[in-house]
């Protein structure tokens, strides 16, 4: 198995791929644009790093927890961009829901690993 076969990784990379063109269309560069790009990229990067540590359950879970935090951070930046009227309501609601669902999937994966490894 490879990390790109993990469902949470596939979802994270697909969302990042879809979100970047939306963010790149912003006519001015504000701080949140760079931050949302970094946080959304961090999700899949930390899932990949977690997978590399799969033989060490606590490390696996730790990096998945960082990925979860990055997903939550991305939701925060979406809120900021919407509140500053940088993205429209339809895009905001779509991506916010997608990232909320991703956070739930990551959390479920973490809980599964905790149960499996008695942690």
C-alpha cells in the first residue's frame, strides 16, 4: 500500500487541487491567500508523513492530528476570505462543508487507529 491509496489523502489532494484556482482568482494578495494555500497543502503532506510512520502508531496518529489541525485552519481561512468578501457564498459554503467532512474523516481514521492499537 502507498499513502496515495488512503481515502483521506485522496480527498485532501483533490480539495487542494480544486481550491487553488479559486484562490488564485483573487485580484489582490492578502495574507489569508498564502495561509490558506499553506494550510490546505499541509493536510495531504502530513497524511503522507503519517503514513511513513505507520509502524509507529503514536507517530502515525500525531501526524494525522497535525493534518486535522491544518484542515481546521483551512476552514478558518475560508471564513476570513468570506468575511472579507473575497469569495462568494456558494464557494465558501461548498469548500467549508468539504473541509468539515475531511476533518471528520481524518478524526474517524485517528479514532480507528487508537482503537486498533489500544491507545
